C-alpha cells in the first residue's frame, strides 16, 4: 500500500510536457508557493490561478468556436427573421460570406452574437450550446471542439488543483457559453468562470419566475476588462495567470506585479503541423505586445512545438 | 474512537435553535436532499444556498452598518472637501442630521456611499473597512458589528456546508464591504460574496498596475437584482435561499420555484428585548410583501423570539 501511494506521488503530473526550462519553471513555482517553510509560501486560500480560454485551453483557429456557433445559430434563426436577408452583418452570416463578415469588425460580430444568444433563459441557452457542441465537428481535425482542448493544459489545471490552487477561467468569450462545458471538460464549476456577458432581466412569465437574456452587452471581459472582471468576481488578485494573446496583457501585468511569488505564462502557437502557428499578425488571438512584455516581465512563453509532447487528449 | 466519532455525529448541529417546526423544517430539507436513495436527492455540485446579509446574518438596526461606516467616512474626509459643508446630503451627514439624511432617500445615501467608498483600490478600501470594524462599537449592545451576527445563522451556515452545500452571500450591501469580514466571520470566501458594486477602472499609476474604485454605480444587488446577480456570479439557480425583507422577495421566489426540493426561509425580527422587532412599517428591512408570500409559497418564517435560543455569539 505504501509503495503504491508513493509511486502515485512520484508519477509525473505533467506527462504531456517535454522536459526543459518551461516545465521546470511551472514546477518550481508550485513547489515554492507550497513549501510551508520557504520564504515564498502562499496559503491555499490565496492560491488563485486564472486561465484565458480561447487559444489557451482550446483551439481558436480558424475562428473562435463561439463565433462559429453564432453563425450556425443565425442560419437556424433566419427563417424567423426575413429582414436579415437584406441586413448586414446577418446577410453575410447567412451566406457564409466571411470576407464581409470580417469587414464588419468586432461591432458586427457582437451584433450577431447578441441577436443569436438572447431571448431565452441561461439554462435554455446552455441546452442549445450543449446540443451544438455535441453535434458539431471541427473541419480540419474532425473532432468535437471539446476534444480540441490542450492536453498539457488539462494536466496543468489538475496539477495546480492538486496543490491547493483554485482555478478560474477568465475569458473574453461569453460566460454562459463557457459555463456549458467548463466543469466536464476542465473540472471548473460554473461559479469559477468569469467572462463577457449580456444583460439579463428578471420577470415572471406565465407565472414562471424567469431570468431572461437580453440583446444588450453587459460586460466585456477582455484586455483591461480582465483585471476588472477578476476583481468583481473573485475579489482577490491571482498569483498566477495563463493566456495566449494581447487580450491577456493586463491580466498578466496585474497578476505578476503583485507582492510575493507570481507566475505568468503565455501559450505561443508555434506548431502549424499539429495545431496552428500564429502571433503578431493574426486577426484571431494576436500576440504582439504581450510577447514583447514577456521578456521584460519574466513571463514564461510556451513554445507549443517544443514544449508539448502531445497537443490534444487521446480519443478512442 | 468509534464511540467518540458517533457522539460527534449525534451532536445537535443547531444548538441555538429551539426545537419546533422551524428547526424541523430545516433539518428535514437537508436530510431529504442528502439522502442518496431518496426521491429528492440533490448532488453536492447543485447544493447552492444563498444568504442575504443585513438583517439575515447580522444586525441592520437602527441603520445599515455600511451606512454608519459611510457617515463616519464622510466626517473623516470632510476637511478635504470644504464644499460638503454647503451641499446635501453631505452637510446632513457631517452634522449628524439623520432627519434630512433620511429625506434625501436612497439616492442621497447612494451619493454618500459612492463619495466615501471610491478613489482607492479594493484592497486599500478593505483595509479602511477592516480598521473601522475593529475600532467601532454598536451603541446599544456595546459590541463590534462583527459580534452582532446571529449565532443560529452561523450554525446553519456550518450545518449546510457540513452537508455538502456551497454557501454564498447575496447582499444589497457593497460586495467589497462584505468581503472584508465574510471569511473570518461567516466562513464564506471573497469569491462567494455577491453584492452591489461601484465601477472600477484598470490603469497603471506611477508604474503600478492598479484597479481603481470609481464614484459610479455598477450594479444594485437588490430585489430583481438578486436573481440577476446570482445568475451572473454563480451561474446556477440555488436550491435554498435565506432572507429577511422584501428586498429578498425575488431571490426567494426564483429559488423556490425551481424543480425538485427547494427551501426558502425568512428571518422575522420579533424580539425587541434581545434584538429588534420590526416588519411591515420599517424603513430599514421592510418585510411586507415577502411575509404575505411566505404563506402562499411555503417559505419558513423564523420567529426570532420563539425559534432562537440565543441571538448573538458568546463573547468573552
Ligand atoms: Ca485567448
Ligand atoms: Ca436584508
């Protein structure tokens, strides 16, 4: 019994990470903050780790999963909205005209998302998202999106939790969208998801107390919104932050500028063969300012190609 | 060892509650949802319990603790704001003119709170609140406010947690105000506090990444705001809700209208001798609509005088 337990203790908690400075940096940080007698000890209540989602925990190319979902929703809802045939960005969405869609910018995409994500309760919305995620496969990998999560990051989440950390998602994506799969896929319960949101309204509909989703932005959890969302939702400054793009810059900056041991990590997509390679010029997940800042601030940059033995979980 | 453990198991988890239908209702609900083989079993992940704070977990008479704090803050800040001497509601606050202050209504009080709670980081604010709570005593009871919490409710919080519940505060009061003492006093960590909030801004000040509190309302977590705040923050509909006033009506309504076993409870202040007696006509914590609705909806009404053996924790 003793030897089994000790074998389990000695098993590598990060088997999909290649040995090298990146893996060492992660392990050394965790050892440091959990060493009761060391100068960098952090009590478990303060071991807060925040993770971006798109491009940090799952694939975001060639387009954000939530945008692909929104486009499918718009097509499905189109018969009820004849006016969309003549109205951008809906026309482009229905026709699959990605060029016009891209030209409509963030504002156009926000319009699509709000129109296709509102008018129902959060639980009805989650059912729709869940059904879509179960039925839809990525074209290139022929896998469900929930199977296009990064195996090394799943191991990292579990490793941190095993060491007394509380793990949060802090995503620019929709909070209710991510909540749909965060628990089964990442082991992160709904209350530990911070994200962008639309407004909701409480009303009694046909005698039924109801929270209704409205087509109106409430909060954008991106860039400077990330430290604000964390403050509002978690109420504590994290000691570790994990991201992949300039949208995570402020979260990393604020997290790692705190007192005591701190950890910042950026997933750099360098593996066009097994996943994608993109950074400074990408429209999705641009990594430019934060890549330069990593050097200055001592943030660890994961070279996906070199640091990760395996990208996605094994699926039977 | 066995007999010690079993003695502990049999110890009354709610010793400050008198035996009777109220205590029985609480215990029966908890037994029901934790009975794996019963028809009302609820898995631990869904055992979400939400608690109002003012008047439900601690004293709110003769005025909300946070308002007393705000008035003290305004007096302290007055020398830096000579214009307040001629400007309501600040003039009334400085002069202790409670009548004029009351006449300024919720808007006036919100103005005082924002002026006295902004212009600093959340952690600086918490330090100010913590120092004030440590130094200030209630006039009638000659106790710190954190010692004017309800012993039966502390037992109830622990009892629910011992039975796999996650306990949240859902307060009309300021989220950062409550977060200051929720962990040491109630055993509820900062991330499990939902409350009203002012806006914050992220900026780098003198090279220091900073979240700054702004004198602008962000969210009012009261009445219909409570189900909305819960949806946003927790992302799950609770199965049990605890409140004391009409401000909790919608939270109770929404919680108890869900499928499966549900529990709603109202603390009715009926004990002028040991605490206070107030309900339908009170300006603070008015309980009118929700008291009528309790009968219709099967919410349990705690009669403080009859149901509670002890009101406040014993202090040496
Ligand atoms: Ca990202
Ligand atoms: Ca109350």
